[in-house]
C-alpha cells in the first residue's frame, strides 16, 4: 500500500488549499480514509474521515471550513480547506487502516496571518 500526498503550501489567512492523496496497492473503494495533521511537539490529530460509502466526520476545529471527499475511479482522497487560519498550520497526513496503519509522507500547510 502506498499513499502519496500533495497540495500543501503557503497561504494567507482566509485562503484555500486542496490536498490530494493518491492511493495504490489497495482496493481503494472498500476502505475508510482519513486526514490527520501534526504540529511539531504535538500528537497527530484526526481532521476528517470519509467512509467507503461517503459518510464524513470532522473535528470541531475544521467543521464548516474543510471538506473531505474521494474519487474511487482515480483512487484519490481530497481535503478542500477553506477560510484557513494560522492555527491550521501543520503537516497533513493521509491515512488508511488496512490490517495495519498506512500513512502518506505528509504535506506541509503554512497559513500566515
């Protein structure tokens, strides 16, 4: 299983970014997938989750601003992030639990005030 995340960058507060995570080596459509983020010195926290059926859950800190979605044909997971805030600055990781945890390599999002 390989997860390749991309789309991070530097953006001003109030701006938007879209993260992508391309998956291979797994029957993508059958698995729930997640986005996590981590600030140095802190634990990795769950940001959003999407089930195989498309049901979604969000952390309270991003609810109403972030949207997780998936394209089962392209085997890609997305995170649309709008109205970004400086406290959203972190390394973002895509994740799948399939017999064990698999993580993408992380993509850095920096939000300037």
